[in-house]
C-alpha cells in the first residue's frame, strides 16, 4: 500500500513534464514502428510467446517489452535511413529489432538474465523456420548485450551490430520516466523491500541512473537518450524531497 501511494506521487510529478524530445522529433518513425509491430505476423507470433512467458510483477513484463520493442524499431528506422538503406532492408531489420525487444527480458528473474535470455531465444528462433541463421544471431546477440555496465560481446556483421545498439538504447530509455512511474515500484514490491532500506539506497540509485547517459550506442541514442534520462532524474529528485518530508514516519527509527 505504501509503495502504491508513492507511485501515485511519482506519476503526478511525471505528468508535469513534456514528452522527451526523441518522441517529438521522430513521430513518423515511431508511428511506422508501431504499425509494423501491430501487423507483422512474425512479430505478433513472438509477442504471443512474450505474453505467455513474461510476468509483470518484476517491472519488466509485457508493457516494458512492448515499449522497448517500439523504441528499438524507431531507432532502427532512424539509423537505417541515415545510412541510406533501402525499404526492404529496413523492414527486414525492423522485424528483428521488434523480436529482440519482445524477448530481451524473457528470463529476467534468472541471475544472469541476458545469457539465459540469449539461450532461450536461440532455442526458440532457430527451429521456428521463421528466421535465417544470421537473423537468429542478430536477435540473440542483441539480447546478450543489452545489459548496462557489462562487457559487450563481439557481434559479427552490420545487421547484428545495428540491432544490438538499438535494443540497448531502447531498453535504457526506460531508465528515464518509466523507472519512476512503474518499474521501481513493481521491483521493490516484488522483493518486499522495507521502505527504510529503499530510501537509504535512493541516492545511489539516482547516481547509477545518471551514469547511463554516457552509455548510449546509436547516434540518435547519444543525441536524445541523455534528455530521456534527465527527465527521469528530475522526477526522481522531486520525489526524493517529497519522501523526506511527507513519508518521514516510515524513515525515522
């Protein structure tokens, strides 16, 4: 109940902020990604897998996967257009970016979830008959490399590199506003973390989020990702002051 109240406060704060610039600068690319996501039969087949496998109680369920998929697709379109790619290539790689987004947290509750997700995706996609071997490598490589502050495994080929960068950046966009409106509250509730412990860790959490600004990998991510993160940090700092003032009774011993 307490975390539900705090999430309500966080959402009220977030409502005061405009949408990050990324979404206002690239509305057509985002709309294209969304239409493709909704109507491509291969993407929807992977989404049915995600519906069955993902749990929403840890902050990385289906809503998270959908958002990451759409933003990974948007970034993919932007990167491909800047590189002068033909439409057929954009569509083909967009499908893979969406599939990577849907499956990237498919094993989120396991200790090394990126490796576990990589193995799950390879076993799923390889025998499906829907993907070429290089497509499977691209999707699985992106899943393997989507965690922050970890060594990046080598990826062969332009396709795999682009999809990996797009998935990473789309996932890290969620460290902005989404972190404070949804993700963190689902996680602490699932973990049953005492509020006093959560509050004590809060400043270090903000500092870690700030470091994400230096890790974006696509050109668009490097340009607009820091703004996404700064919005989240602004929300988080305002919320921290509210916690100190209005939730003091749960902080003091």
